[in-house]
C-alpha cells in the first residue's frame, strides 16, 4: 500500500545529539593515526604532570658530586646536565610548562576568537568590518617577531607569555566562527527563535555558537600545537621562559654549547616537542575528518 500524503510530508526527526557524538566517536576511532596520537598524548600528559611529583629530585636541585658526569646511571636514568641536575626530572617539568602554556593559550584564543567571530558574523556591517580589519592587521605582522617585541617589553614570566601568545592566536578561530555564523543565521531554527522573541544575545549564545563549534574543536586542538611550538621558539631564542625554570625550548638552548660532547641533552627535548606536536596534529586531523558532515553515511 503506497504511503499517504501525510506520511510523505512528515519530516524525519532530527538526530539526537548523543547519537551524533557517537557517530563522531566511531569515525574518529577509524582514524588510526589520530587514535595513536591521542594515546601518545595521554601518556605524555601523565608523565609530565605526575612524573615531577614522584621524582626524588627537584627540577632545580644541583648535585655537585655529579658535575661533569653526564652519563646515565641507576640514580639518573637520562644522566645529568652541566650543573648536576637530573635530566629526566627537568624534561618532565619542562613538559608540564610547555603543555600548560599550549592548553591555556588555546583556551583563551578559542574564547576570544569565538566571541569576535560570532558577533562579527551575526551583526555584520561595521562590527564585521572592524573585527575583520583587526584580524587582517594581526595576521599581517610576522608572529614570532611581534611576540618577541611584546615579551621584551612586558616581561618573560609565564603569566605574561601565556596572554601575549593567546592575544595573537585567536584570529583563525574568529574567521572560522564568522563563516559558520554567516551560514547559520539564515537557517529556519534561527528565524523561528527570532519570531518567538529571542533577543540578539540569546540567539548568539544559545542557538548559533553551539551549532558552530565543530570547526572550533579542530582549531583548538591545532592551537595547542602552535602554542607549544611558539613557546619553544621564544625560549630557544632566549626571550621565553627563563632559567632555572625549564621548558623544552630553553633546554634546547642550554644544550647547544655541549652539543658535540653530550648530544642527547638536545635530542631529548627535541624528540618530545616533535612527538607532542605531531600527536596533536594527528588528533586534529582525526577530529576534522570525524566532524566533517560530508563523511556522514
């Protein structure tokens, strides 16, 4: 028996958010490099945040009896540096600093970029013009040079470096969110909400931003990798985190003068930077593929 006109006209029910996220998780699980990257990141995170707490050495504790004795030993698994400090403890503590910088910078950048992009896309007109010209100006300046100048003037503490990097890292998120909002604000659910009296802020925060977050998740993930790379570059150039507090960047700087005699002092932080950034990029690629609606079947 053919379906009735009423049955034909009846719209299918929208998929529940829980079902959508399960579908995203299944697609992500099929991305082998992303799963591998996530596993590596979890291991690194446990190591850098828990390791220094259980290490018998402080990251800045000198062992004068080990001065000049670089080689690994039973007491110092990765050896000691020129001041007799335990290399493994310093690597893990440096990882905590670098990862914390990356996470905080990404979070601040996502919040700023989402707000700027949402308001620019929703209101358009002069709000959009001013926001996008500001984005163009920031993106036109060489980022590393700008950061070096700002840090030189404002200071080299962690409390300065995090907001300085964050205030230059939100522009990509703003463009992504603006594009999503421009597409969404003409949709029927937005018109329906407007028709029942929902105000501008309600539309932006309750209806538009939640539906524009898929690309933001990807951008936030990749933003962590970018922030870690920038912090390492600043520290390597001597304008980032300052000794004796270690970061992967200034550990590379300290190892330069001993590169021929003890190349492993540079190899360890370089390897951890590579593993962290590569793993984050793999996870970002997996999220992008999983959240891409064109991949839905």
